[in-house]
């Protein structure tokens, strides 16, 4: 797989009416990026990694026209990002990309997956969190498929405390209490393929006696999972 130089600008190519939406989506994105309207044709340069932002469902003919336009572009790799859509639509785009020769492309339908694909292409897809912005506990809980009671048990706090934190109230201890949770989510970003994350969360882990990640999280064993991920990073058996 070809990669881009880390200092190069990421080009986000989209329809003119979706430019502002794309800018908003990538506003907190780590690398330097630029949104460009697709009515001007491909504007990629050699060695770049480009993102084609499909904000709305496209007809097959429109996707084929986009692929045809990209075929002669000198970009090293293209990632089709299809937010707001079903996995079926993303799969359709992926299938069409796979049939098109001469286009080195992949597709993603959620931001964690986009991050992973860009990281694999040497683009550091971290998110800049504005100073003072609280950790999004609601999003984290939903991502893990947990109820408020389950996450409260995992964090060793009361359900009322968790509810207050999710409402942005009384959060003085939240950063300390959610340290292991944030570390676990970070490791998942690195090692768990985003489209298969839900499947992974409910799969048995040999290293933990057949327990699933969700069970381990509810049991408050997030630090144990982080340690296992770190051992994997260091090349140790897990």
C-alpha cells in the first residue's frame, strides 16, 4: 500500500453543496486539510491521499463518473467516506471501487474507520479536542453498547453520578474515573477494525477465558484489556 508524506495536505473532495458540511466534519481533525468542490475536477497531486466525501446517497452513474474522473488523477490513494448512510450503501460503493481498475481506493462509513484507513496511509488521523471540552461519555457508552447501569458499574460510580456526568453536571472526578475507559477506546481505535467493532465487543477472548469485551468492561476490567493491547503492540503473546 502506498502512503503519503505526513506533512502533506489532505484533500477532501465533495459536491459544492456539501463543502460547509465537510469543513465542519473535519474541523477538529488533526492533519492539515482542504475541502474542494468536485465540479472543478480532481485536484490531487502526486503522492497525496484524498478523501471523496459522499454526504448524500449517489446514483450508480454518479459514482461511476467520479471513479472515472479519479482514474487519471495522480493521487496515491483514495478513501471514499460515506457518512449518514447504511452499511449497504457503503458496500455498494466499495464493490464499485473494487471493479474499477487503476483506482487505489477504500471506503469508510464512520469516522473511526476513516481514521484507521488514513493512519494506514501514513496520515495521522487524530482528533483535536478543544481545550475545556469534556469527554463525550454518552457517545462512548453507546459505542460500547452499554446501559447506564452497566457503565456505572464499570466505572464504580452510582447510576445517578453517571447520569449527571452525561448531562455535564458535577464532572470534577469524571476525568480520573474514566481514565481506563478512554485508554481502552484509544486502543480500540488502533487495533479493532471499525466496521467489525460491534462483532468484536461480543466475541469471546481467549486471553480472558472466553469472556467478551463487553463482559470485561462491565466487570471493571478495562485496565486489563489495555494491558493486553499494549502487549500486542510490543509483539508479546496475548
